[in-house]
C-alpha cells in the first residue's frame, strides 16, 4: 500500500526547512521536529524554495544521528538542490 503524504504536515516541514535556510542554522531541535513531522505524514523528500530537503540540511550541519534516521526512513539519496546556492 502506498502511503500518501499529509499536505499540512508537509507544509509545516517546508516552513521548518525555509527557516533553517533563511537563518543559516539547522539545529538539533530542527532535526527532531522534522523527524516528528515525517513520522506524522510529512513528505520526507519535501524541499524548501532553494531545493534543499531535510537530509541536505541535517547532513550539512553534521547531525549524523538525524541523517541515519532519515536514510532508514527512506529519504531520496539522489535528490539535488536547485543550484540556487551554487552546490549543484
């Protein structure tokens, strides 16, 4: 059975991603909140307006435990950001 993502939880996750992108900070608390939203039905591969997803933010900030949890939950490991920041 395919699990559909919850649009409201996905929107909350995108707000969290964009806050982290705007401030340049991805804190441990952000990872915990993101994992909570994903477990509540948010799209694990949702991207912020720069094309970054939760895995990109967590890994860029060195939150290894969160990266491992996201991989175990099935995050897309081949996702690419939009190129806005020049990392493409």
